[in-house]
């Protein structure tokens, strides 16, 4: 996986030394590894080497941690195994592999809890807190983990990690805008403690967090002062990641002051350094800042170029975050299955013990009286039948859940296949075209000739992303529904305007014949997405010189029938029958090679039904198609 460089290296717990001090310590530890007289001592030195190399040579850190883990498991040294798992978890976190990091760190935590090893538990809580803070931005969970770690560090009187905690919590408050007053109090503690420890790198981070609080409060002068202080100290300690981050924020402050030229200077410095360090979040912020600055001084060509780079990097980060979240979901599902299996085994053991007790009682009672024996046998048979009945019900329920899961996985695999093909291909084409422009491989005239194709790529990709976003949002959260009276003519006009260029390219005539006073009772955002998807679908499957018509009429029972018809290629009966089935989603191509997933029509069906309506289609090969959406005319 591509490395996601992290900013707050110190907050994650790395040791801070000068280069000479650090190398001396590393040399000494490597000598002691070779001279260790016991396996446990060698493992401890390997784990410490892993920790020391983490911020400077991460691959070497991973190598030492894996060696420590293997040796610990071989000799049965559980504490060494827990620490090695923690080191590997932190390595994966710094590489941006959050799912793997959570898996390794959770294993470390469970082992440390079994050993009642508070120090290793605190390390695990700290890493889990940082994953949720800097990785997934799940700040409530992050605070819980950070507070657990802080409680242990207080008991251990670990001042350095306490100061690191102050910086982490201040960063969370500064990012979320919550508890800013408490954030200032903690930041001041962190600054004071860092200064007393003479840990200037940690002091730089705490100044940074203090500046973030002032920035959140729009106190720009104070924020600028602390970020410059942080940057000055970071430059002395050659902490390039923090330097790049600080310069980006300083540029943002000057941009807020509308001092565009100074802002451009800071953003440009940050851009150069963050690109060298692969700090993608900082790089993205610098691209956006430069785009806004050049727009502010009316240099729209440069503004556009930087905004394109910002969009490309944003999409890359979004795809990576989506992958990580999917992996986390799979990890959580596997954990739930494991816990369910444990519960099932515990229930089976409990039943086995219960049956054993029943049989003991049974044979004891035989000696007393046949009557009691008969009663007990009857009772036992009844219990067994009831238990079998319950087990049968559970088995049927599990079988049903497995079938649902199988169907869900089938749809998921199909969607991921579509996403991989229908998003990657146009983005790759767009990337290649822009690269040719930047290298001046094509002339302005040739670029203008490619304009319609570029526009279609962007529109198609945007529609796919919008539909995927709406569909995934509905699967997780359901549809928000805010119905009101909507002017249907105006809404249809807005939708048609979005497709003027793509229709013009294919010579397709768009017509709105809806009455200007026609209204309908529906959620406006959902209705707009329905009509937009149907227009896009009609244009896609209509040949050059065709026609797309929007009309509406009132029917019985206060129903408005909205009709989007085209003169396109049409569909056969099988296509019409499977058109709105989520199981039948697959990539399609329009009359000019336009790509589509079919997800838009599924969204149309779901949103129409969410508004209490229906959607139907009539079509025949070569005779075009007509989609009719029926909704209430009033509430």
C-alpha cells in the first residue's frame, strides 16, 4: 500500500534525539543484541531497536519487530510478543494500513491485558487513539483510548508521554472546535512540561496545537504567532514534516487576511517540502490554497491548474480511505463471527454440563422410586425436544442470514468491479490528457478539439460518483425525506441545462413541454436526482440527431405523471424486466461509447418509492424508451 506520511510523529510516541545521539544509541543496542545471554534480553533489545528506528528508517523498524515477534513466539515470551505486535501495529499505522494496524494493536492489547502489563496496554491504547485521531477522524473513540493511556501514564509518572497526550487532546479540540477553553488549558500544560523536559521537538508540536486552537477561534494574529514559533523550533531540529505542515497553515492564515502574494510564498514552500516527504494531506491543502490565492489575484489559468491537481489528489485519498473502511468493516465482521462462535461453544458446553447433571440425578432417583424416575425421564425428554426445537430455529435463522450475506457479497463484488473499471478508466484518460497538456505535447487547438471528450469524461465520472455516493448513503443511513411543493417546470429546466453541452455534442434536441405552473409534492433534491439520471440515461442511449422530451400531466386521484421519453435505441422485454434490479447492475455503453453502471436507475426507483410514487418504463428496440414517474400533486 502507498505510504501515507504522517505529521505528528512525536505525538505518536517516537523518541527525540540529535542525530549523533540517536546513532550512538542505535549502535549500542545492536551490539547488545549480539551479546545477549538470554532470549528475553535479546527480544527486549530488538523491540527497543524497532522503536528507535520507527521514525527514521521504518522498514528497519519492521524488520526488528518481526524478528522479535518470531523469537518471542518460539520461546514463549509473551510480554516480548505483545510489545512486538504493538511495534508492528504502529508501523502499519504510519504506512496508512489502518485495518492491519488495528488488527495487530488489538492483538497486542489483548495479550497485555492477559499479562496485566499496564505499560504495554498504554502503548496499545495510544496507537489505537492515534489511528482514530489522525486516520479515521473518529474523535470520540480517539478520546476514549487517549484517556485510558493517559490514566496509565499518570500512574507511571511518564512525563514525556503525558506531554504528548496534552498535544494530542489539544489537536482534537482544535480540529473539532469543541472544548476550546479546555484545549488552551491543556496546551499551556503541554508547553510548560515540554519546556521543563528540554524536549524542543515536543515543544514545537504543542505550540502547533496552541496555534490550531487560535485558528479555530478566528484569532489570526495569535494563531500566526504560535505557528511561526512552532516552525522556528522545527527548523532548528530539522523536523521537515512539521515544517511543511506549519507553512501550509501559515499560508492559509495569510489567505484569510487576503494577503495573496505572501500566502502564495508560504504555500509554495509547503508544496515543495510536502511533495518530497509524500505528505499527501498537507500537499492537498497546499494545492487548494494556491488555487484560491491565484483566483484571488485573477490568475485563473494557474488557479485552474492547481485545482485540477487538488481534485486528482483528493480522489486518490478518497479511494484509499474507502478501501481502508471496507477492510475495517470486514475485520469487525470477522470479529463478530468469532465472538458468536465462542458464544455458541459456551452454550454447547453449558448444555453438556446440564445434561450430565440431569443424568446423575436420574440414576440417583432410580434408587428411590420408579415414579420419580418416570417423571424425570418425561421432563428430560421434554427439555430435549425444546432444546432441539430452539436449535432448529437457530439453524434456520443462521441459514437465512448466510443467504442474505451471500447475496450482499455478490452485489458488493459486482459494484466494486464496476467502480474499478468505470472510474479508473476515465480518470486514467483524464490524467493522460492533462499530462500531455502540461508537457505541451498537444497544441491549444488540439486541446480545444478534445474539449467535448474531456467534458463527457468529467460528466460521466461525476454522475457515477454522485450515484455511488447516494446509493451507499442510502444503504448505511436510509433516505432523508423532506417533501414540499416543487415547481416541476423550473426543476426540469435546471436539469436540462446541465446536459446542454453533452446533448449538443450528439446533436440531440432537448425539449421541456411541462406546464410552467405545474407543481408536485416531493423531496426536491431526490426528485432532481431522479430527473437528472433519467435525462442522462436518455441522452446516452439516443443516436445523433435524436430527441429527448420532458412532459407532465395530472391523472386521477391527484397524481402527476412525469414522462421522460427519447427516440433512442430502445430495449427488449428482458432488458425492461431486469432494468430496476440491483442484482442486474452491470457496465453499459451508450450510442457514443458513454459508460454507465445502471446504478442510477436503481437510485431512481428507490427515491421514487421513498416519495410514495412509482416508476414505469415502456420501450421497444429501435423505437426509443419512455420512463414515467408518478407522484402526488399535493401533500
